C-alpha cells in the first residue's frame, strides 16, 4: 500500500517538472494558456479592433512590472493584428479568422503598438511572463522563437 503512494508521488513530481513554466499554460503558443482563452472569450463577446488596440496601447505604455496575464493578453492581441495583416498560425481560433476577413488591414501605428507591447512582454527585468518562461531554458527558447515569428508578422 505504501509503495502505491510513493509511486503516485513520483508520478505527480514527474508531471509537475515536465509542465510548462507558466502554470496556466499547456504550451508555448499564443492561445495555449488560460489567460489567452479568457481574452478570446471577452473579445468574442464584443469583437472590435479598438479593444485590441486598447490592450496593446495599455501594455506598450505600461510603466513598471508587467503581470503574466497582461503579457498573455498582449500576445493574443498581437496575434489578432497578425491575422488581420494576413499572417496566422494554425492555432488561431476560427472565430478570430472569420472576424478578420471582414476587417481592413491594421494601421501601421497599430502594428507598431503590437511590436512595442511584445517588446515589453519579452523584457526579463519587467515581465512576469518572460521570467516564468525563463525557469525552463528549453521552453524559453521555443517561446522566444514563437514570439519572434509573431513580431515578423507585424512588420
């Protein structure tokens, strides 16, 4: 009986240590975390470019420490702009892709806001999200590559 509990504990530790560093995440993708899904749920209730821009502006102009949830929101907002800019990854929700088909291309200043916001999210000194991903060097590299691709879609 005692061996059963020890094996269970070992299994739990294995799962814990192989999980992404960001506890609400199950992958490095923009939509693979709880905060991103919360943002999408809210956006789907009232899908407007203005709400995407407001999110990015808030992050880009933010002074001080950036919470992980705000970083996740900025990444999703940047993904929405990327879809509007005819770039996308396979994980973008269908609702966003369909909505974007009825939108014009993003204004250059909005793309710049997206880039500025992503820059803040990647700042290890000021971003909780970057700090969380830095706890797992392998996942950090994958996350950074993903964000670099997203940045390229905004240029």
